[in-house]
C-alpha cells in the first residue's frame, strides 16, 4: 500500500500516521514487512492544486481484512491525498516458478559434459597431428 500525504505535513505527523497504520494492521491480524519513507516528491499531475506530496510505501502481509480497514480510515483522513493498494502475492508466485525453472535449467547445463584438463590437452594434441 502506498499513500501520498499533503506536502506541508510535518515529519512527526507522518511518523504518527505510520505508527497508527502499523497498529491497525497488527490489530487486524496482519504484519508490516517493510515501511519505506520516500519523502517529498513531485506529483505526476496536480491533485487538489498541489504539485508535491509526501510518499510512504508499506509492504503488508495479511488476510485482507486489515486492508479494508486501512482503506476505510484513509478515505476519511484529511492528511492523505491519495492511496493505492496492490496485491503482489500472485505475481511473486509466478516469479518464483520462473526462478525455479531457470535454476533447474542452469543446473542441467552445468552438470552436463565438462572437459577436464586432460581432455583439453588430448584434443589439442590430436588437432596438431592432423
């Protein structure tokens, strides 16, 4: 989940907001994996006559009911201008399958025919005799 807060929001207010979000997630049975404070950045387009916003990214693990509660609270919070929630577990499963397949293919390539030093020397000698 990522949210954008008003640019004039003080750093301690952002910290309190993040703390409140973490409490809601843990109360509902989820857990916060990572919180990334991205700071004040320029918006891609103007929102409510603002050109900048304070970005914060949360990586959350949970069942989904904590997300519903978070979104409800973010809708009524005047400090938050925009928020978005993206589900990534299906994408990670697909990426893990591709990674495992790639590792198996690489293991097959590595375990195949390997030339040792004697084979290399013998093949070089045969080529010079011809």
